[in-house]
C-alpha cells in the first residue's frame, strides 16, 4: 500500500514527464510487446484462410525442419562462425579506428574521416552487391584484370567456395565497423583529459596512454556491445548472405545461414509456422547466450557486467 501511494504521489508531482513518456510507452506496447503474441505461430499449423485462432496446434513439429535437415549442422556452423568473426574483428578494427580518429588534429579532418568510414553502414546490400560484382566479375572484374596484368589466369569467383568466407567476413566488418567506432569515439571523448595530463607528467608515451587510460575506460561500452552482439549470434545479416553471393547454389555450403535457409524453405513450402519457429529458436538461443556471457563477465570482471 505504501508503494502504491508513493507511485501515485510521484505521478501527481511529475505528471508532465509521464505524459511525455506516454507516446514511447504506446509505441513499445504496439511494436515490441504486442507482436510477441505471434510467437504462438511457431507452434501452430498457420494458414491465412483459417486465421490465427482457427489454425491447428502442432506442438514442436515446426521445429523439426531445422534439426532434421541434412544441412542443419552446416547452417548452424556458418551462422555461428561468421558472427564470431564479425564480433572479434569488428571490435578490434572499430577500437583501432576510434582511437586513430581521436588522435587526428584539427576540427575538419576527424569529421571527414568519420563520415567516410560511416558511409558504408548506410548503403544497402543491394547497392554493395553491384560494387562487389564489379570487382569479382569473370569477364570485366577489377580483380581478374589485375591478375591478368600479372600473367595469372582469371578466377570464376562466384564458383569458388574457398574465397567466400573471407569475402563475406571482410564485407560484414567493412560495413559495420564505422557504426561501432562511433560509440567508442564518443566514449573516448568523454574521458577526463586530466588523466592524460597526469600521465604526461609521469613520462608516459602515446602507446602507454592508450593501453593504460583509453582502453580501460572503453571496457564498459565494449562489454555492452559485446553482449548485444552475442545475443544475435544465431541471427545473420540476410542481405549479406543472400544478395552478395547472388543466390549461387554452388556457394550454399559456405554462404547459407539460418536466415537464408528459412527464407528459401518459406518460399518453397510457404509455411509461415516454420519461419516463426526459426525466429523463436534464434531468440531463445540469443537470450541464453546473453545470460551466459553476462554471467562469465560477472565472475571475471564484476564491474563490467550488465546486471
């Protein structure tokens, strides 16, 4: 009763703030919480004709297509390994770029560099796919032209599986590293300059400042972004793995992830329940990964854990 009275008092004294919060709360309810009801589709044989309430309940049958497929291990391996590569390499390069931009002098130069590295994030994968094709085309591709200039034979890039793990990893990191570096750069700029001034008095050089001042102050934001990335380790960027390889069947063993597999299965079978089951499975695994990673961080570095 005391808590209820305290809440009513809080509303009465700060009612303008609650009114300002109302549109956001409504937005979250409509677009974040209300769609959770659709999770039940993962356990139903849904058909548009029968509707949500008229479709039959089938239990875990929709999940079987993911685990009984002969490609289940391959698509799980691809999804996890690519995301691990994106997380590790993306974090390293984003930190490097943020620190490098922060060291640039002047007002215009850092902004120009930041704009350049952030630009790829705003390009759609469809646009990027044309740029990639310009480089990898067998007849007129830039890379084959370079190889021919050095007396080497042209490579049919879109038929060679061994190159694509590196190509896709490079493109994924290239497109997202600028966006991540913005978070790190803003954190670096918030570090009190007195730390660096005191280190100069003690005779620290630039590398020692980065290692002992900049990186420790960046650990909280690194941890948060890491946990968010781990939460989506079973999800993949659909555009990267579907559009960039140009849907080439020869490349499926190294380019097919869970999202691409579900899309192809949905197009062929038209089963909405299967797609919902895959999304539900990815969400559950992502939640488990976040909780596990946060627990490990809490044990090793308690100050950097989310909760």
